[in-house]
């Protein structure tokens, strides 16, 4: 059964936490599918080019069909003309990919298990910034051995002072257990869970 050490605010061991919910096989194809789905869902899909029927002009035949010595042409807005329509260009469409709920939950469990196996996941009793100051938050993270590397912080509840303190730290992402994603977990170099947040996520994935 996976176990993670729980640290206090000063970075010293304050206990341990058993994580039965994350004792799963790390299936790389499943993680790849989950990440690809999430990134595709972020795409707007508004790319568009105009075909020959959408560009303006070209209402008449440029020259008569025969007798000029030139190739026959029907419109100056055909695809071979400068300013003409674009052949086989992109059109607006969605990139959403369906993924069963069971697979999404399994991928999230596997992502946490992968971070545990790599030694990149830590847990703290609590990590807040009651004063809303960025400097205070960075100091607390420094006590945990985090200084400038891409970090995901998962808290039980995202209070306004913490959100205000974290928004100026470009390498830090703050999320709650119910909204954390597979991509966020795998993209971060370090993952820090509040004890209550990790327990909440384990309970949610065990249902």
C-alpha cells in the first residue's frame, strides 16, 4: 500500500498517511489518452479558411472559353488564382473527446500513483497564506524544499488570501481535489497536497 510522509509547516515529518486508493497499476496508455483528451478539450476549434464559394468577386468568366490561346478559366476566385479560395482548408469543429467516467477516475488514480512512485509528491498538514502575501507563501514553500520548480499545490479549500498570494507566482498552480486533473499532476515537477485535500481526493476516487 502506498504511503506518503506528512510534513509540518517547517518541513519536518509530522506523521504518515496510507493511500490505499492509489495502489493501482500505472498504465501509460491510459494516462496518455487522458492527457490528450484534456488538451484537445482546451482547443477552441474556430480556425477557418474561405473556399472559392465564400471569397468575394469572380462573378463573371475572365475570358471566353476558346480562341484566346490561354487556358480555360471560369472564375478569378478559383483556387489557383491569387486571392482565390483555399482548397481543403480547415473549418470550425470541436475537438472534444469522450472518455468514460470509470477511465477518467482510473487515470487520475494512476497519475497520483506515478507521482508517488517518482518521489515527486509530498503532503503537508496545512499550507495557507492568511495575510495574502506572495512572499509569505513562497517562504512556506521554501521550507518544504520548493524553490522555482513547476509546482502543483492541492488544497482542501481555495481561500481568497491563498489565491491572491499564489497568482503572482508563475511556477505555482493551486487547485482543489475536485478539480485537479491528470495533466496538471503529470505536468508539475513537484506536487504538494494538504493532508485534508489528499484524503478528500482518495475518498472521492474510492466511491
